[in-house]
C-alpha cells in the first residue's frame, strides 16, 4: 500500500522516528491506524450502550435523574467520610 501524506503529517511521522518513539514510518502509521480502529470500536460500544439505555427508558426502566444525583452525592459523602 502506498500512502501519500501532507507535508505536516509526513514531518510528524519522521519526527516520531527521529525521536526514537518508533523504529520506522511504517510503525508510526500502524500505531495510528490501530488507535483509530480502537477508537472506532469504542464509539460503537458507546452507541450500543446508548441504544440499550434508550430502550430501557422507553420501557419505563429508567431512574429519575434527581434520584441518581442524590445517590451519587450520598456515595461521595460516604467516601469522603471514610477518607477515600
């Protein structure tokens, strides 16, 4: 595969290699693509969780936001009381 990067990105890749962060430009690009793939998987996971949450809300399984906030404040207060 041939990649053509704009000058600024090409310089960034070369600088990463010069600094010793990566052994070659291929490693820099591979790491960037792996991170991009990880991000895409994380976004998809979040979308799925949101879909589940929305379905639960539509089914009446949600918890009122004020109740959640009160529970969180209580937990924070308890942690502070215990020195956590």
